[in-house]
C-alpha cells in the first residue's frame, strides 16, 4: 500500500518566510506508518497555489492513500481545493486528513467530493491501524468518516500514554533540509511534549490535547538532540515545537544541563510562559548556559482586566521580570501581543497598542484575537450564531472577525504604529551595534523582520494606489533570502 502524506500550502502568512520549519506532524506520522506501508512525504508550502498542478504531481507516484495535514486556518481553503482536485482525477483514491482544523471541524471538512475520513487529534496509532486494515477506516477509534452522505464519528481514542513511544520524525523522507530556516540559520524542530495545562480563551491547545500536558523523558529529548547533531553539521537553531516548554521547570533545567554537557555550537528556541520563568531565575540561568537564543513569550496585553478575561494567568510584573531575567542571560525575547481581546473597548485597544513598546522585547508579533476552532472564542462566537460559513482565508490573525473589535483599517494603523515605535526606537537601533551575542543574533533577525514589514507596507500602499487589494490574496513567497514576508500577518 502506498501512502503520501502532504503538508499543503496556504495563505502566505508572515512566518513562512523567516521561520520555515519542516512539517513535524507528517514526518512523525511517517515514522510510524513506514513499517505498515510505502510512505512518501510532500511539503507543498512555498510552491504557489495551483491546486490542479499539485494534484497531478502528487498522483504521479500512484498513491493508494493521500493524507493531508490541515493544521491551521489559513491553510484550510487551499487544502480542500487540493483534495477536490485529487478526487476529480482519481475517484478511487482514499483521502485522509488530520491536524487542528480537521480535528475540530469534522462535519465541515468531510465531503464525498474531497475528504473521505479524518483522524481527530494525534494521528500516529490510528493511521497505522487504518494501514493494517488495507485502508479501511470504518470502526477505527478517533476517526470521523463519510458514510455515503452521512458523517459518522467513531469514539475518541485514548491519548498516547507513553510519549517516549512516539518515534523520531522521519527527516530522511524530506532530504533537502536547506529550505528549513529561521532567519539566517538552518532550523530543525523537536517536539519534547504535547499540550498545555492552561486555558487561554483564544487558544485551541487545551482542547486538542484534552487538558493534558504529556512530556517525553529527558533521556529521549537528549537522544533526539544527539541524533540531530549527528545528522547535520551546519550551524543550526533547534526549536522546541512544544506549546509550553516551561510546564515542568525542573525538566527544562535537566534538558539544559544535558545540552551544556554536549558542548554544542547549536542555539535553541522555545515557547515559554512568563510566570514560570519569572519564578525560576535559576532555570533561566541554565537556559542561557545552554545557548537558548530566544524565547517566544505570550505577553498579549498589559491590561490586567483583559488578561484575566482571557484567562491568561500571567501578570505584567511577571512579564517584566521574565524579560529582565532572559536579557540578563543573553536570551532574546520574542514577544507576542494580542489586540481585540474580548471585553476590549476601542480605548483599551489603543492603550494596549501604546504599551507594546514599553515591554522591551527584541522581536515582536502583534495579532488580532481570532476565534480559531477549538478555542473558547470560537465556541462562544459559534453559539452566538456569529460564524455562519466562515471564510477561512479571513482567519489570518490580522483581520478583526469578532463583534466589538475595531475595523481593520484602524486595527492595522495601531499595529503599524507599534511596530514602528519598537523598531525605530534608540534602544532597538543601538542594540544592533552591540557585540555578537545570542541577543544580537536575534536582533539581526528582528531587523530582517522590520525590513520585511516596511516592504509589506510599501506593497500595500502601491496596491491601494492602484485600487487593488492584493495583500489578502494567496501569494507565492519570494526566493529564500529576499525580504518579503507579510509581517503584519503572523501569530503563534
Ligand atoms: C511549531 C509550530 C509552528 C512552526 C512550525 C510549523 C510547521 N509547519 O511545522 C511555525 C512557527 C513555522 C508555525 C507557523 C504557523 N503556525 Co503554527 N504551530 C506550531 C505548533 C506550536 C506545533 C506544531 C507541531 O510541530 N506539532 C508537533 C506535531 C508532531 O504535531 P502536529 O503537527 O499537530 O501533528 C499531529 C496531529 O495534528 C495529527 N496530524 C497532523 N497532520 C495530520 C495529517 C493526517 C493525514 C493525519 C492522519 C493526522 C495528522 O497527527 C500528528 C501526530 O500526532 C502548533 C501547536 C500544536 N501543538 O499543534 C502551532 C499551530 C499549529 N500553529 C498555528 C498557526 C496559526 C500558525 C501560522 C498560521 C502562524 C502564522 N500566522 O504565520 C503559521 C502557519 C505556517 C505553516 N505554513 O504551517 C495554530 C493553528 C491554529 C489554527 N486553527 O489556525 C497552532 C495550533 C497554534 C495555536 N494554537 O495558535 N507554527
Ligand atoms: S496560549 Fe500558551 S499558555 Fe495559553 S493555553 Fe495556549 S499554549 Fe497554553
């Protein structure tokens, strides 16, 4: 049986250009599936939007099953178009889907003309079971499928209990790693844990992993770092794909000690919470010793009422303390901010945007609160009847979609002003002249981001002048090193 797992392209959304990593989801699935079938991987990101041509290309190897990873909202429309093109050419082909969007929207995604079945949640063992049954997905736990024109939902599958049983990604199946980069550096990802115990209202992770945080053992994580060091000799950033790397702070410290023992020249990147870092200066010190170049921290807003409304569970004081600690250990701060949170008045949005430059982050990312499926925001908006036939291309994290949020033009103006105030501040500009440290490396990335954003603005103005609205259309990204990501459109 031949299986082809595909990471489809989507809207060109910020990250793709300066942080483009290999698709860990399908690489991990392939590791498990390859003992049950002939497996190929296709990473279609950055390959334009010609679904018909992509379908032809994917069918060349005559697969029996194609599995699509529909992991984010801006990738949904294209994925469905690709599935329809595949089915039109080969009606006997089985098309499976998985990932965040597929998991939370089985009834919307499944359709006899494109997707036959989808696997909800983590896919490793359900996929292997389907392959063992020669592609028959009926009755497999965790699967939703089309039975004629009816959607059937099989019972949930238990979560994987022993995370060390998840195999390392089949990186060899996407042999050209040169395209996977973070700014100027080659990048490889490691998933060291799944889930998050917190419950922020704009996030889908809690529901995806049923409120559980499950780590791999420190030994297993270090073994994967060793594997990467053996496989790739070029200078590299290793990023932890975990939603919340700092959940078990003692484990973070143990991983850092292991990294220090290895004396590598690799740098690390992770997503962590301000409250945990602020409470554990000793761990931040270890992160510095282990060459963490940057930490992505969800700052969201300095407004305590809005933070509480969103159930964020961090305070502005913890954020300031965490930034101080990280900087003291030469670790850059990649701060993410959210405008348009529930309960936010126009005056609150303005105040929130004004306070962003005071946070002293090194790279910043501002997004608009978006009701992504699986989040409380989605459930609330859905229950209130506000999401009739959502246009997933609008879910680009800069478009206000919820009642009460500012109109797009005003929101854009606030974001642009905040970006300018940070990247043109004497603090930021002077920091570019500082010595070559981890922080400096990150600031150089920030500079690239800044120029890309300027370029984005110029394009926007030109197209507005020509009376066209080009920035909302899917675009093929520019060549690897050219500065053109749409910086106004990114989120994590
Ligand atoms: C690391 C990460 C990134 C990295 C790398 C992404 C990548 N392609 O590898 C970067 C920073 C580049 C990134 C970018 C973006 N990301 Co991101 N990212 C993540 C994060 C934190 C981890 C993803 C990961 O590697 N997980 C580890 C692997 C092993 O798990 P997995 O991919 O989920 O796959 C498992 C299952 O989903 C399932 N599965 C997945 N695909 C398939 C396919 C089939 C056929 C089957 C059967 C099963 C299956 O089985 C897999 C194994 O168990 C997730 C959050 C999360 N935990 O999922 C957000 C997340 C997926 N990202 C998100 C977003 C919004 C984006 C961006 C759109 C941001 C932007 N505006 O630029 C871009 C999209 C880029 C792109 N082209 O994919 C959102 C999506 C929410 C939504 N519904 O829209 C998430 C959920 C975070 C969040 N809660 O906000 N991201
Ligand atoms: S935003 Fe971060 S801390 Fe909040 S629930 Fe999602 S992963 Fe956890």
